[in-house]
């Protein structure tokens, strides 16, 4: 009977390779979407220390075990400006102007991967001393979307959107439409529904927006969207 002798150095090399392969096979756990806590969705956020014409608002959300940092994205719905803050905590205090509607969401991130997850988007209103009524939130989720190409059905395209208000007192919508971005025309006033079918022509670009109005005379502007009809 013959025996073969395996050198010790060769055995150590095999063991090292196995350890290396085990390290490579380690599963990366991707960040998960967090649940937002405060400020709550569609809240009139009067809570916070007042500093001049600004209020300190505390943003909180739950912890994701696979994330080690978060990006808090806050959008000023009046000015259309977005601010992004990075933190490793699950709470962030931000000074925001009173009398202003905002939306916010949290993006979960990890130093172990480039992947990230986004929470739902919530809206809130920063009130101040003496605030009696609140303007509606600007209409969103507009369809057709910005720069979307659509196909008309019977020479019509249906415009749709979502309106919201902290006091649930939306009175109606004014819809503007034009082929000239600088001169939108009112095509439907005081619409009670959140959709409207319009006549269109082929190979044309249209610009449109929605003004949301409430029972107290307050209003908000969605901003101008555009779409192209095939």
C-alpha cells in the first residue's frame, strides 16, 4: 500500500482559500424603508419653538437594522425648494418658516452597499402664532406626468391629480392648459372632481397646472407640468 504525503504548507493554503471564499459569500443586507412618525401626514404642525418667523420642527422615524445613516429630504411646497440632511440618528430638528406647507421623506442608506430605500412621502403644514386657517397643499401626483408622452383616445387626454388639506376643506380646483408655457389659460373653474378630460391635437406639447382652493379663500399652485401628445 502506498501513502502520499501532503505538505503542511499546501494544507494551510487550502484552508486560507476556504476562509476567503466564506468571506466573499457573506450576504449583504440592504437598507429597508423606514416608517415615518412625526410630523404626521397632513398635520398642521404647530408644535415647536418659535424663533422669529420660523419654528423648530422635530422629524422622527423608526430605526432600520440594516441602515447606518439616513437622508431626510424636506420640500418647501410653496417655493418648490428641496433641502437634504444626513444623520445617523432617527430624529432631526429643523428650523422651518411658519405659514408654509412641506413634504418630507427619509432615504435609508448603508456604508456596506450603494443601495438605498425610500419611505413614503408625507405632507405637513408649519403653523405659527395666530394661525386661523391653512392653505391647501399643492395638488400632486399629476397625470400626465412632467414631460410624459401620451396617446390621445378619441382626441382626448384625461388630466388627473390628488389634492389634500389639513382641514379637509377643499372647495374645488381651477385647471389651466395652454400650448404656450408663458400664457396658461383657465379651461375649467371650480371643478369638484380631481380629473378632467380635455380635447387635444396630435404632435403637440401642452402645459398645465392645477390651482387648489378651499372654503376660506386660500389657494395653492401645483406648478406647471408639460406633456407631449403623439
